[in-house]
């Protein structure tokens, strides 16, 4: 613990931050706390010691490059908070250019969003930006850029089909592969002569292999399931991929085991002969594909011929390796080897160049003293496959580390944050992180005024909704407590006994997802980086703020995440809402009559549930794009299945598990915030609730953003939403 804090202080010193406003006791604004740029999309160059990443600075997104041997700099020149995103960075083979995707995500209508109301077409396009001085060029509509090995051509996906662009003096584009499916997961063979991809065909999918020289397409062992995540062996003779069953579990089934398990498949590219090198035992832990926080599961080849994959055989998301050269199946087949033991989850795994080491982020710690703290952090670990180390090795323990990357010359970088600074790229030098862009934070960013959130544990013993075993309920919930600076009372987060202590209003924050986890510092996702900053701001305004990692979230194992009877199937996680408010009400520094609640998406759902069921406990709430009637959500068909009688029973339970079912008991004022082009939560969820509340004379305020999506694309909309939220809580709860 002490070592981790010392390392964090060193890291903050290495960041070489300029002086900032907002010294202790001095206030700051929402705009100031949201002014800090945050980095995402870190990727390593295939040659040299360079890295590229995306900086989001108050909604202005640009690509930066830098490394341990050169100063970081922006290579694009975008200057407006216009909602146009940057994703999909891909280095040219010689490191001379970066291809990327420019444009907003799709809105509710399936077309690119335009929340800035730009009076022009806003397609999602593929661009190529030279790293040295040079003009960028536009390849037109497309996604998922992938360079050919010679660096003279670029593959991409347009309207679900694979295209190729020849990057000569004149840009030449043409459709490359003609396939009925929708393409994804493009990956080239080591020699660049063949292309493997996923051909999505609705509920099932195939692994396609296109021979670029022969101009032929074939599919590897086509079957009725879902084939995805193709990966080439180092010699290019084999492809490994994952095969899942055609029938996916319903959204709220919370299946922990399956009688129809998934498999790791390997095929000989020359003959097409395929075999399953690993299939978990039906009905046993690990028979359901892991649910990852970042993307779909993948497979990787080790240089010695083994294949690495994710599994939850021990109840945690871990990496396993299986031998592929021994051609046996059934009894006597090689058993997979657990690579990452311990009670922690693996994220952001990457295979290093050469295929003899992997790096990953995890909330596991090999130190008993730091283990509990690490559960709410992330650190980088490494595994070697050449016998150099007996198991995973911790590279550093600072605060929160994510997205490890190794460049062509072996230089290592990751995204690193702390309790006061959002994610930024840093290289590891002599066991310590060195920022790649230390001077990027504006002078108005109030780092010195932010507080260090305290790790707290909320009792859950004996709390089990009807139909849920006590074994399925964690003994305690993890939370982060933000105390106003004038109210800090040392390192303890326990209720204070000083009867003269000032009682403050309090707020509870619930994250969305629900497969997310809030950390003891800035997370690696933009949505929650903003939410963390907002909790800091609310604490600065005099609120005691409690952020809760409730059941159905990640980080604490399969049983915690695959929560029974949750959401539309019974809202069992509402027990965590009640546990959190009970814990807050017991604190001597909290005024039990002035407790509010806020959250977005699934957190908006829990906020509305709290106000509908327990306006006696919650005095006010701010609901960002929450679900208010499960039956009317866009994806209701994913779980409303069966014959008519079964569907009726499911719908009845879903209604009872929705805020609108208890709207007659709702008394507390609420602020509703939503973008009307939301592709994740139907916008109609908000006006339906607003009408129902007004009909019952409940105080309702609303803030609607035309053409905005779920994760707001415009920085100015985040500022406006959070300013409205703070003003609402200050007006109603009077800190």
C-alpha cells in the first residue's frame, strides 16, 4: 500500500504539471474540471519506438504520436467540438502514416449522428495521415482500416463489404471481396497473401479466407454457430478462431454454465481441415464464453504453436493456453493451462511482437496487503512464454493502468491515470512511468482541488431478494467515497462519532452498463472519466458522494457479474441501492433527509427505480437516459421469448421490474436528461416517464439535446448537462 502511494506520487511528479488554479479551499467550475484532455486508442508502431493515440481535449479530437525518444505532437489539426469522432488507428507497416476512421457513431436511425447540426453530410470515412509533414487524404466512406504488408494499399469495410484502396499518385478504390455476409474482423496472413475475416450472416457467421493472388474465397468449416475472432499462426499455415452456439442466452438469463459450450477452433489453411483444440465441459464453469469489459473475446498464437484464449473456468476472466500440435480430442487431449491465476479479472490483453510474451491489465495483486485496494484499480502484468519467468510479473503499481502496447523495437507504453489526472500515455522507465506528453493539461484544470476517493465497503450480508440465494450475494459491495475537503477526517471512511460534526447532503452515483466498474481514480472510458470528474465537482460543492459498484458489474468475478434475476427479470440489484442508502444514512456526517441519487443508462434506470420505490429515502434524482419500462425498450425482443403465455409472464415481470410500475409512489423531484438520437436507450423512455410524473404533479425538470447520442459526442453537452445537474441538486438539497 505504502509502495503504491509512493509510486503514484513519483508518477505525478514525472507528469511535470504546470501550476493549476483551485488550491485547497478555492472552488472550481464544471467546465474547469472537464477541461483535462484524456487519451484513448493507444497503439504501437510496428517499427521503431513510436506510439499513436487519440487526445480528446474538450471535445476536440486529434491524433498524437510520440515515444520515449521523441516529444509527443499532434499530427492532425482538428479544432472544433463538432461531435466528429476519431477511432480505429492503424499504423502503416513502415510507420510512415496512420490510417483512422473519422466521423460520428450511428444514431438511433442507423446513420451517423450530427449533434452539432453541421450543415453538410457527415459520413464515417477512412483517412490516412502521414506522420511527417504531409497532407492527409480521404478514402471516402468506410471503417476498420487494415494496411497491406507493402504499405501501398489499404483494406477497409464499406457498407459491410471489403474494399481496397491503392495509395498511388491517384487514389484507386474497388470492391475486393464479393460476399453475401457483412464483413468484420479483418486480419492478413503473415506473408500478406491471404485475408481472413468474419462473414456475419445474422444469427450465424463464418470465417472467410480470401486469396489475394488467386482472387478466390472459401469458408473454413462452415457450421451453424457463430464463428469469430480469426487469428493466423506465425507460419501462416493455420488459423485459430472462436466458435459459439447459434442460440445466445437472453439478456437477463445470467447464465453461468451452458449445455452447448463454445470451442477454440483451428484449421489447416491449405486443406481446410478443422478441429476443436478446446471445448469446455458442458454444464461446468467456463462453458459460457466470458463477458469482457473491452470488446469480444479473442485468441492469440504463441510462437511455439500454443493458442491463448479467455475462459472463466475458475469463476474469473483469465487467460489460458492450449497445445495445438497434439492432434487428440476427448480423453487424453491436452488440457489448457491457466496463465493468470488469482482472484482478479484480465482486461486489455495483447501479444507482443514475436509472440513470446503477453501484457494485460488486471485488478489482481500478488501482495496480500494491496489486494483489496487493487480490486478497484488496474495494473499492468506480463507473461513470458520462453521460460524467463515462472508466472505473471507485475510491471508497475501506480494507480490505474490500461491498454498496454509494445512497439516494434520493444518499447513499452500504456495509458495511466490517477485520482487527479485522467488517462494519458506513459512509458515504463526503470519501473516508473514517464508521461509522453506531460504539459498537456491546461492551467485552469483544478488538480490540486480534487480529493482522493476512499475505498469503502457496504454491508450486504443477509440481503437477498426473493428467489435469490444468499450465496449469490456478495458479502459487501465496493464503493468510492468522495468527501468534501473541509469534511475529511483522516484515512477512515467510517461514520464519525463527533456529534458536533456538520451534517451534509449526500449523493449516490450508479454507473451504467451494467458491466462496468468505477475505480479509485479516472477510468479508461470517456463516459466514466467524465462521471468521475463530476463526482469530484459535486464533492467540491459540499456533497458527500458515494459511487457504488453494484451487482451485475465487472471486476469481482463471474458470480457477481452474472447476477440472478436482475433488470427486467426481477431487479434484484435494487437491493444494492437500498444497501447503499442505508450505509449513507448511518453516517454521522450525512443528513438522512437530504440524500439524492444520479446515474446514466443502467444507472439512470436504478436512479428512477429509487425515486419510484423509495421517495421516502431519496429526496431528489438526476436520471441520464435511463430505462423506465423494459417492455418498451428497443431490444425487448432479445428476452421476450417463448409462446404467448410465456411472453405474457415475462412482460409482466419486466413491467414490475420497471420504474413506471411504481410511479404512483414517486414524490421526489427529478431532472431528466436525454439525447433524442440515442441508439442505446430509446428516447421515448424519457417522455413517457415525464408525462406520467406530471400527471401525478411530481416536480419534473428536463434537459433534451437534439440529435445527441447515448455517450454525448459534444463536450459542450456534457458541460451543460453537468451544470444543470449541479444546479438542480444545489437548489433542491441545499448543500
